[in-house]
C-alpha cells in the first residue's frame, strides 16, 4: 500500500499552484499518497498534525524546520481582452480601469502606485474580494486589473489567460516554505515531497514575466 503523506497548505496556493502539479508527483511517486488539507491558520494554531505544512515565510516555529521552495513578487495582471478594449500603454491609463483588491491586503495597489511614482492615479472603480483566487479569477474574466502574485499567476501568463502590462515594476512578497516537524529524516517521503516542491518551484519561476 502507498505511504500516506499529510500536507496542509494555503487555500489559494493549493488551488492556483499545487493542485495543477500534483498529478506529476503522483506519476513520479505512485508509492506516496498525498492527503491535502487547506487552511490559512498559523502553524501553531493547527489542531491536527501534518508531515508538511506550506506557508509564507521565512518564519520560525518551535519544533519545525523549513525549506524555501518558491519566491514571488506582485505585479498588475489582466486579461488580453481587457487591454484590447481599454489599452494600458501607460500607468496613467489605469484611471480608465477597475482595480481589483483583496481584503487581506488592502494597500497593494496604493503601494505599487507609490513605487511607480504615480500615487495619485484614481481608477474608474474598485472591486474587493475576500480571497486572492477570486481576485485572480475576476482578472481572467475581464472584470478589471489585479495585483497578481507571480507564483500564483505564472501558469495563466504562460497560457495567455493573463498578461502583465507593466512587468518592470513589482512589489516584494513573502516566499513559500515547506515547514516540517523537526527530525523528518532525509530520504523519507517527507523529504522526497519537499525535493519535488523545490524542483517544481524552479521550473515555475521560469514561467512568470517578472521573477
């Protein structure tokens, strides 16, 4: 029987990055069965125990070691159809657009506009969602321009569902880490999964428009 590996990961990350890749891991290692649970709770607030917990970082938690496997930045993204209808040749053109926000990070657009030197650009409208995956989906559906985390929109950019109109200006973001209970021995199924995460992370970094 396959060994069970219990993984807990952030919800949007699971939907946008991990799930599309898990079939590759299953093909490579049919002897390891991944049981995935999603949660945005801090590691020390999780009621159950897991072999691998995926969260942002770097952070340190008592009793856990960590492995970095994916870095990201944040930059504006939108559907090609939206730009065909309302061009985005210059940052000031954002004034003709709807900006998409996420409640957990209400200052992303403000911080990005400050970085471009045009903090006074005011959009036609704003829409706010309670999850990043809804914001990204709204951008794919042409509802407006979102601040896209590069790790989570890389596949959509590569497939042409999203474009990055201003790839030269991006905001730093926390990286993704695998947190493992201390004592997870190398060569174990936990280590095998983390090696695979690192390998996939390196490949997906090449898909994004702004590394």
